[in-house]
C-alpha cells in the first residue's frame, strides 16, 4: 500500500482550524458591535428621558420658588401692617399718658387710680342714707303705749331743728321746800339757755293748786336762736345730762315734744333721760313757726312711757 503523504493533510487541518477560528472571531466582533450599538441607543434614550425629567424638575422648582416668594411677600405685608398698627397704638398710649398727666396737674391730683367698685359702694351707701333720711322725714311717729303716772310733774322738752330745749329752769327743785305745791313757779320760770324770756309769756288762768281746783296755764315761748343742745353730740349730751340731773326720778316725767326734722335726735335724747332714771312721754308736733312753741298746761293725770 502506498504510503500517504501526511504533511499536506496536517497543513489542511491547521488551515481549517485557523479559518474557523478567524471566522469565529469575526462573528464575535460583529456580535459585539451589534450589542454595543443596541446598548448605546438605549443609553441615548435614557439620557433623553433623564433630560426631559430634569426639565420638569426645574419647572417644579421654579414654581415652588415663585410660591415661596409670593408667601414671603404676603407675610412681609402682614408683618409691616402689624408693625404699623403697633406703632399707632404706642403713639395713642403716649397721647393718653400726656393727657392724663395734664389732667392730674390741672386737678392737683398726685395720682388718679379710679376704683370703680369702691365708688359704686359709696354711691349705694349714699343712696341708702338718702332713703333713710326721706323715710325718717316722712315717717308717722308711733309712740309707745302710755300709762297714767299719778302725782308726777311733767317737764316739757322741745326737740326741733336737731336740738333739745329744756323750757324751764328746774335747778332749784331739790332745794325747795315742798316743790310740788309750787310747781307753777317752775313752769313759769324760763331756762335762759333755751328760751328768750323777753319774748315769752305764761298766763295763769286760775289756781295752781295740785289735785284741787283747776289748773290752766297758757304759754307762748320763743326758743332762743342757737340755744339748746344737740343730744347726739358728745359735748351737748354731757351738758344735757347735767341739766337732767336736776330732776328727781319718781317725781318728774320728761315730756318730749318732737318736730319731724328731729325724730332722729329723739333716740339720743331718750337715752339721756333713761340714764338719769327718768320716765318719759313723747308727742309729735308740727314744725315751729319762727322758733315759737306754744302749749297749755291743764289739770289732769300725767302720762308716761
């Protein structure tokens, strides 16, 4: 058998292998080029999409900044308006302080601190006081129950214009022998501190006997201007107590004659009589004309309360 030449056969095989390898390389290169082109197009699309989103983002940012600018402007306007109002109020406060200082200077006040509640309480107190005065002036005096006091001598006392007038001088009673039988002398002897004797009269129309005969004395008495004492005043009350001390408990009865303008003084005068242990009687009377008091002393039973 003829021996085949192996040298050509090996070369063909090598050539086939090289060609195949070269073809594979070319195929791979083409595939890589195709893949690279496709990837580049995708990246270009992504880049274009990203560019579009960037424009939207920029637009949104611009809108947000515009809104913020507008809000800032509105806030600035509000702040400026509030600041202006505050300045106006401060200016008004300064004007009020200046006016108040001028008013204090004009009125001579060191400080003006109005206390509305205290003023209202004071007004209420004044209203109550005024009502009490009106009620006191218009009240109909209701005298306590009277009882007969046999053998007692009435001592006339007039309460008018807020003062108490002791009509007669009773200072000699304790030093007189049998003063009861001489009671007319006391009723006709004026108390110069309270009575103007030159303008006063006492007319005895009959006997001054006690228990027997008739007793009738008409008196017209001019009270002395500025005379008498205020029983509600401590000094006046002290002097009235000295005057009442001349009377004898159990023998005298203080007979008060009270005009409407002195009802409020009656309580103080009555207290003075009670402190001396004296019984009393009270009779309301009409206001006096020109300070003249008139009465009539008749025979009868003395009453007291």
